[in-house]
C-alpha cells in the first residue's frame, strides 16, 4: 500500500533512498529529504506491506503538466518481487488524470518496463 511520507518515517525513507546511486552522499540525501518536506511540488511515498516499509518512490510535479518519477527504491531483501512495479502503477493511477506521468533518465528504463507490463 502506498502511503504519504511523514517526518516520523524520515530514517526509513533516508535508508531506502540511500540505495539509489545518486543519493549515496549523506549531505545530498539530507537535502533531498528536506526538499520533499518543504517543496509542495515534491511528493514522497512509501510502500508498506503488513507493518514493514519496503520501498520509496518520489515524484516531482512540473508546471501542472508532468508528474516526474525521480526516485524509486526497494529494500534489497525484497527486490524482484514486483514492489517497484506496484509503486509505479499506484503513482501513475494517482496522477494520471491531471498529469502526464514520466520518469527521469536514471530510472527511465525501469519505468518503461513497468509501463510495458501494464499494457
């Protein structure tokens, strides 16, 4: 289930985002989390199953046109179980009526694979 990020889940969210290559640096990661907390166009969601948070997906809204998936990460011990695809599908459903959903270059290949699987 997709849930909205909140401050009480900061450590979990930072842990998940740290698996992304461009978020390895602690300062960069702290700035990214701060951006999600303060910028109304940045939305971070977590994927929760039972009582465990297993993934994170971040979206940046651009000019009331695009919803750009810019971060996606799944706990390594839960990868290859379709969690990333579920997150992409849920985010797409959430934004598709108002925005064109797309992805940044770094995750475009994964996004395209998810999109292909939907059709």
